[in-house]
C-alpha cells in the first residue's frame, strides 16, 4: 500500500512553501515526516529559493516526537538534528507560519526558523519532563533565541504558555490575527533586498554574537567595505538617487 504523503513542497516566484500535513497524529515528527521534510528542503535548495516558508495543515503545527515510534526500537535522533540544522544553516531566510498548537519537539522545529509568525491564539508547551525525558536536542535552537531564565519554568514544569508569552521571551518574532498577510509582508521585504545582501545578513545574525568585540569589528568592517564597493551597492544607491526600484542581479548571491 502506498504511503500517504505527509509533507508537500511548492515553489512559486522564487518562494518555497513546505507544508506539514500529517493531521492524523498532529504533525508528529515521525520517520516518514522527517524523511519527506528533508526531500522538501532538497527541492527548495535545488530551486534556489529566495526564502522558505514552513507551514502546516490541521489544528496543530507539530505535536513533537511520534511517541508510538519512539517507544519501540532504538532511538535515532539524527534525522531530527539534521532537519533543525538545515533550517538554521540554509542561506535562505526561513519563516515558520504557525496557526495551531506547538508542543515539545515542534518548538524546536519552529525555533530553527529565522522568523516565526504565530496566530495570537496559539499555545505552546515543552512537555518532555512529563513523559520522563528532557527537551535536549531542541534546546539548541531554543536557547539561541531565549535566555535560559525566561524559559526555565516552561522547560521544568511542562506548563502551557501563550503566544504573547512566547513573544515576550523572544521565542517568536510576530504575533498576528492574519498570518497570511504578515508572512506576505515579510516575503515582500525579503524580495526587495539584494539577494546577496539578504544571505550575508542571515549569516551575520548568526556569526556576530559568537565573536569577541575586536574580531567582530574586524570581520564586519571587511564585510561592509566589500559590499559598499560591490555592484549591488552601486545599483541600490543609484536607484535611491533616481527614485526607482533597484534591479538586482538574481545570480549575485
């Protein structure tokens, strides 16, 4: 019997949209779902997407690990780790569009995206301790966004928290009543920028916080001077002076 597809990929005008659609188990992170997520990311990379949107069907963005699978056989977290790394490391901006509950490992999937747009009614919970495990792997992307003290209670107790709480702690970037409009606005902004400048900015956001001050200034001075002397800056400044939209070279990344 042919398996039902759990993840879909669609590419339209340079934007890749990846949809989780495993509604029977609330988009739990089964082996099949993770395998198909990797295939979708492969397609997005092959299509040289300018940005990747990660969305879902059904009332839950992701319920976390597939506990039926994890309760039998040896654990293998490799596909999950690789999925989080790929979302974090792809040079393309990634946007999570979250219109349903997020639990456990789903928070890690979401937190691995650069921008996270959440409906105001969405709730979150890190329920791992309540089933006798720890939110270990997903702590890596989560604690890169959130100071430990702000999420300690949620991790230690498994308590449910709101979208407003998640925004206040820095876990998500946008709370909205219209996810589509908010995501569309972010995509418009990304497409308005020079492709290479957007790629460099994503790398900078990850790189600079790891550097000491002197190294940071040295590396960023070199990057700034490289860009200001390059063709994108020439086109961007000319467009500004001439009051027109810049014509970016899509191959310059």
